[in-house]
C-alpha cells in the first residue's frame, strides 16, 4: 500500500527535508528537492509502509509527517462534508475506541466554522467505523487535520505523534533552547561532513553537539521514541523491526572530535545529562569555559554555534564586544575553519570581522534569524 505523505517543515527548511527524503529514496524519480513542490511549508512524497516508517525514524529537519486520506473533495454543506468524509478509509488509521483530535482550518469556504467542520468529520468517522462518535482528546489521540480552501477539503492523519523535534533526550534545557530539528538543520546547512572536528563554544544545553554526534554516528533521531503510526490498525510490526534493525546496523562508532563549551557551568551539567540520555556522551567533550579559552584541534573543522542574541541577551546588555571577541578568537585558533553562526542581528554578525554569507533566513522560536556562513581567514 502506498501513501501520499507530506513532511511539514519550519520556514527555510523545506529543501533540506526534500534532500533527506531523496537520500531515503522517498521522492518520485526525476524530481529534485527544489522542483518537488511550490509549497514552502513542507514537501510531498509517496511512500509504502516501510518508507513512511523510515521517514519518521530518520528525518532530522522535518517537524511531522502527515498522510493524506485519498484525494481532496468539495463540500459546500455540512451534509455533503459528512457524506463524503465517511467514504474515506478511516479503518486503516483509527482503531475501535481510539480517541481522536480533529484540527480544522477554513479559508474562503461556505463552511467557515472550524469547530462545526470538526464535529461533522467526527460523525463521518463514526459512520464509517459503525461506532459512537470518537471525538475526544487524550494523550493517545490520533490527530486528524482538515483543511478547507475555496470549498476544497483535504483531510490528513498525523503519522508522527509528538513533534519530530522531540527526540526524547532533552529533559534539561538552558535559557532559550534551540529546537533539535533546527540544530540538526544548521549542521547540514553548514556543510559539515561529519568527519572533521566540530566545535560549539556557546553550547547551552548541548543541542548542537548532541545532534552533531547523532549525525556523524548515523544514529536516527527517532530511535528512542514512539510514533502515532504504531497505533494504526494496519501497523506492520515486522516491517518496523526491520527498519529499526537496518538503521542500528548502519551506525558508526568512530566519530570526529566534537567539542562543546559554555561559560555557564549549569548549562554544561544540563548538556552532559542530555547527551547521556541521547547515548552520545562518550563522543562529546563538554567544558565549562568562556569563548576566549577555547582550544581547537590541529585539524581544520567547523564551528557551528548559536551565540546570545535578541531574547537570549539580558536587558541592556551590549553584545558587540562578545561578537568581536568571538571573531578574534576564531582568527587566532581556528584559521581555515568553516563557521556557521545563528543570530538575528546583522550588526552583531558584522562585529565578528568575518566575511560571512548571510543569505540563509530561518525562524527560531518565532524570531526571524540569519544563519551566517563563511571561512575563517
């Protein structure tokens, strides 16, 4: 059975997710990452069960993966919506008695009341499954998304469950933590090859170095979590075990030096605890030290980091000296290294004195940010 799937991404990360899907063999032949879809909120792909399982297990940049229930249809009345929604194959995705959560959005449609749309879809599910309306919500709910645009109805089920950035290791967080999906994306956008040394001198709770260890070790980010598709009536447990076993067999144990530091000793303690939960603590050297104290390995590598800026900066604190010092330290200790810096301020980036490409624009915690890249000279 093939599914039409949609990997949702944060702004700016769609093409990364498309490239990851290509590596998994999940994009239709002949399509490139850029030509796959005009929608910048995600990327569509077709997948059989095993490929859907692999995508959830392996994707580092996507937020969640939806599966569309059949083709879209038109509905201009609630009766029409209920009747047509009842024709969809709900029994493939919802077990008898399983709670559901329906999220509906309506734009430029005769059916504009999202709660009423959700109620009719719940009744349609009940009609199809021959049971009482399953509309309720709990921690085990199967999430269903309905989208009405110009009376056109698209209904999808969520295959991921919790957002894919929840890898399961980050219980302790420092101030303004970076989402795991964004941290992994920064590493991929930086061009890091997973073989050269990597440093993060503003590591906070350790998300960038932990994601670096997972990436270099070819460790799937979803290896230690569960997914919504596991509760589907059509869940293929043997196929899932093969997918997991194949991923585990491909892991690497010889990793490059990964150095993480922060002047906040409490943040370093959190980072170490998170790395232990992720199973990668042995691959990362955590040090409580200021940026001025960093020492680089002799082999050139990458610096990928998320220094203080915007809401991470204390009120009234001038960060220009910190960025200037950072640039000076890199020129002294990391000449010929590649650098990637996440910030929301072009002026602060300019204080580093580094020649940086500032064309990559992303969102971090709702804040527009710049991922600046360059070579230390």
